């Protein structure tokens, strides 16, 4: 089918020589500035290989359309006002997030402005001679469109005081209202200065909103940060919820029992960083959210049934399961049906999300530590849920049909900090000058509006930038099957239904799912899959049933047949007793496959009766061995690192040894 050149991106047309470059197209400018911002060296390399791009001096001129200094810039708000004129009323709905980042104490002379950068600078509130070590950034994000942009930044000595922060928030909200945008809420973490500033604005307990010039704004806390704070509190304190005790000991006990399994684990993603995080790992939201998951709750429930954990651990499993559903409801992207039933936007057609949030408010209000205290993250989560529900009620009066809750956090602002840190390498604490230059590059890229009157979709694309051994030969066993037979015969039969056997059957179902994605074979589905097994919680399928999401007609989890389970149980027993004999040699996968296939053929003659599916059988056997090798090397590497860290902690520092004359 023939396509006109109008449907081809301008960048390709430039490379093909179909356009005379009298004036660089806006799309080419965006690509050029994005590449140059990410890596000037990569940009110069592309030009070296004759990729038609603007010159470096041209890029620098575009970057300097206007300077982005500390404080509120009239030029930034002018560009926001121009962009707002091209939006409809729904696209103007947005939130204002703010957060602080540590920077390096450093002084630089700015010749063009004739001032020294690095001192405390609050813009219209003035400068001081204190060295700046924090940067406060205000960031704007649309709720129903894909545009986002930094608005202003300020350099401070220490965290910004609450009275100054509250004044800056009001000033920013007023400027954005003049620009024509509909800011509905502010989002921040639970820093002490942030909570004090919101209190100065009129935010109270169970009243998560404030008024400014007769306009209502909701004060929300960042949900991922709340989850991290709840996890950190659970590590230190047990929770008491409705006369039930929730304990971190149950999670740690599952991890200790699970790590004794050498082949398959019920919670394979759970690591020491999740259980005993160090101070840096406690700041990672990802580790906290992975603990509060449906998979971990299912593993704890299965461990209780198999008498690996005490029955009181059920309270912890229920807490994790409920919190997982709540986080899904507070982290939704779209109103469409998802695999996870509660990961949907709040809407009239999906009333169970709204009902879940209302029930969760009452549930969260009953939380307290066993010492009888309620940390700020408890009340913060309650007030955030209340604020989101109230915001949705207000938006319904403006004929809005749904509310994607993922747009109500400060992830884009965290990504912005990441962009600044990774500029030309990685710098955990950039200087004030580096912050200014990087924000200037981003703001120029975000707010570049085409003079041809582009619609809001093109404006959205402009804002979503993507920065983004010895010489001796290893002696191999010439007859590997002999060793395998002697070692694994005793381990084939597993009399009791253990937690490891449940994890093995779940893993086999995962392997079969990979098979059916690659090959659509009806014979394999009929022979390898069990379709008639009921949800018996005393069977080895318990972990699979518990991990299935309720209320979904179709689930991706597969229950393998009894023969398939026995075959792969034998396979994993052979591997875990024999892999050490071969893993230091070459062709590890092929050697282990020879051992496994020979044993399976002798013990289960009916496994390879269907010659048409021999390729499929070989695929799942190879995939199982590959999965085992990846997991085993990963777990072994973690053990090596843990041992190295233990020895490092026990070793006395060199300077201390010298001072003690030892």
C-alpha cells in the first residue's frame, strides 16, 4: 500500500533528503534535543556517521531560548499559558507535586547573570549567604492528558521551612490559575516540613483539603511513599488490627523456610533486601511494594496449611492481601478490565473500586501498633483515600467519567530527579548550576510549541521525553548418567505434600504457560494440563489456587496434570542433586539435559509416546533446566555476597588497626 510523505515523520523525510532544510521541523528539534540532552557524545557520533542533525551550536541556541533561574519565571508561565489555550477543559485538569532533592554544596560564577550560584535562593523572596544543599522543585502533571512539566525550583539551606513552603505553594497555585489550568490537588511525601506547611494552609486530620482564594485544593500524600513507610513501621513494630496481630516475623519465617528449598520456591522474588533492608534499601519503594503482594500472601497461606508457619500468620497474610488490593486501586491507569481485578480507575461502571476505597478507610482507621500508637503514615493513608474519593465526587459534577489514581502520585517528579542525576553519567548530588542547566534543557524541550497550531496530542508528545581462567582443560564426566542414577533414586518419591512440592507444581504451570505461548498444540494441552481438579486446599495445587485472582473468568495460571507434575518433580530432584558435578564444565545445559531425559525415559515410558509432540517435550525440559540454572546461580551469588558482607563487617578497619599498633 502506497503512503504519502505527509504520513512519514519529518525526521525520516530529512534523512531521505525529501525536505530541503530551510528551517528545522519541530519534531526534528525535539529528537535532536532529546538525544543531545541524554548524551552529547552519542549525538556527535551520530553526526559522524552522516545522520542529518542540527549542529551542536544550533542545539545550544535552542536550549538557551530562555534561562530557567531559581524562583517563579514569567517566561515559564507564559509558555504554560500558551499551551493551556490549546487544551479542552478536561485536559486542563492537573495536580501540582513538590519534593526536595539533596545537592552538593558548591559555588559557580554565572557570567551571563553576573551572580554566584550555590547560595540559598527563594526567587522573589530573596537570596541569602547560606550555602544551598537542597533543591525544591514544583512539578505539574495532567490527570487526563499526557503532558507534564517542571514549573519552578528553589535552592535552600536544609529543608525549606514550613512557613516559606506554604507561601510558595499558594503563589504557585495562583500563577497556574492565571494560566488557565485547573489544579485540583497537591501531592507530596510525608516530610515533617511538608506536613507542617499543609497544616499552615488549613489541612487537618480527616480534612484533606484547603482553600486558597475561594478555590478548593485537595492535599494528597504520595501513595508509593506511604507503602514504604508502612513497611518500615511493620519491620519495627507489630500491628494490631481488629484484635489481630500482624507481624513481620511471619514474612521472615516464610523467607527462612523458603530458602531451604533447593529447586523451587513459593516466593522466588523474595530476597534478603526485602526481609532485612539496609538504610538505603529502606528508601526503595519497589522493595516495599513487592512485599505487599498477592503472591506473598498466597505463599504464607500455603505455608500455614503445610504447617510450616503458625496459624496466627494468617492475620499477616490477610493484611498483605488487603493492602495489595488497596495499592492496586490507588495505582490504576485505565478504566478497562485488567488482569488484577482492582487495578482499574474509579468510575461509575466499576463501583467495586469505590466501595473498596470506602471500606479501606474504615479498615485503615483501626490500625495501630501494639504500643497503641498511630504513626503518621497510618493517618496519611486514610486522609489520602478520603481526598481521592472526595476529588472523584467533585469531578463527577464536571461530567468526568473516571479517575485514574496513578496520576495522583509524584512518580514523574522522581523520574525528573533521576534524569538530573544521570546527565552525562551519574551524579547523586548535583550542584546548583547543574540543576539549573538540566531543568533549563528539560523545560525548553517540554514547552516548545509548534507555530503551526498543533493540537494537544502533539504537545503531549513534546513533554514525554525519554532520557531518558587457567590453561588446563576442565575434566568432564564422560558418563554422566551413572552419577545421576545413584544420587536421585532416593529423592524421586515425595510422600507428603510439602511447601516445596506446591512451589514445584506452580513452577511447572509457569513452564507450560511458556510452552503454549510458543506452540499452540491441542494434544499437549490435553495431555499436560489438568482441567478437572477442584480447589482442594490440601492438594499440591494449593499455591496455584491461592494465587488466582477472584472474580476473573479467565486466569493465566495453569494446573499441570499429575503425570506432568511427577515428571518435573523428578527432573528437579535430579538437577538439585547433580548440578554441582557439571556446572564448572562446558555445555552445562546439554549435559544435564542428557542426564534428565535418560532418567525420565526409563521411569516414565508414556512421557514420549506422542512423537508429534517430541519437539514440545524437549522445549519444556530445556526451559526447566534453563530456569533452574538461572535461579540456582542467582541464589548462589546472593549467598556469596552475603558471606562477603559478613566477613567485611567482622574485619577490623585498616586505619583502626594501625592506630592500635596491631
